[in-house]
C-alpha cells in the first residue's frame, strides 16, 4: 500500500448514498453486472482467493461473492469512502466468503506485499482508463508476483483495438477522460497486452461486452 489514501489513482465511482451515508450505488453496475458474471464465472478457478483491485462502491464484489460461493473474495480500494461503502455492502450481504476491504493502491511501490494470502485470480473493473498508465503497469507487476502459473487477471472496460476506437461513444469518452486528467484515457488492447507480457501473462481471450466494452482475460504463463 502506498498510503496515498486521499489521492486515489482514480475517482470513486459516481453514486449516491443509500440506507446510511456509507453505502453507495453506481448506476452502471446494474447494467454490466450480469454480463460480467456470465463471462467471468466460468473462467475463475474452482477454489481460492480472488483479489479485486479498485472495488469502488463494492456492488460488483458483493454480487460476485453471492454468485460464486466456492470462492473467497478480497475487495480493495485506495479511497476511504469507497472502502466504507464496500464494508456497508458487505455487512448487509452477510457473505462469509467476502473479506473486509483492504487499502491497496497499485501505484504504490511493492503494494503486493500487503497481501499475505495466496491469490488465485485478480480482477479490476473500469480501472485502467480512469488512472495513469502507471496503474496498469503496477497492477501487472503485482499480479506477476501474487499469481502462480495458470493464474488469471481479468480486466473490464472500454478499449481501443488496433489503435482505433471501437465506437464513436468510446472516442467521446476518451476525450472526456483526457480533459479531466491528461494521464487518463481509453487504452489500446495491444499496449495492455504488452504490459501484461512483461510480467509473464498472455492475453487468452477478448470478449465483447454490452455498451462497447470488453472483457480481457490474461493467463499467467509457465516458467
């Protein structure tokens, strides 16, 4: 962990507090949750710990824990209000396979040393376009150290493909992100795959998703 709790690498997801101040709702989760579970569930291992980076409101990881009770889920976020929301969702769900959220910033040096349990898979949803490129590099650097051979990294979001945007809406989204912060932006799949390869991962599958998003599955190669 980097200790930059008040300076997250991406903003907390937009939402409103409900049933108390802590628990937040991101409207996009309702739209993408079922498609994500449909493609991600079969790819995850039969048992083990799944680490989520940048869990945001906590809605995704709670739903994952409920839908996939054979796995244990470890949420995380560098933002204190996000962790409070995750904990509020966790308390309401009462899922025994969902652990308390950790303060993890993948731009922090050696962030992976804070994780003291074996990790079978690492997931990050809507992170790498709303963060500097160093967050993508840090994510894969940590994944390379945490995951064993065959381990999975799953990324979801908007991407460019072969240097081009896949839809006009994504091009507009990219411009909006860069106006907010020049270090943000929709990433090209080839660049993400290259960052993954430097840390021992290959791009196993690209799955088109609703609203011009993609699911990218990276697998840890053998020695």
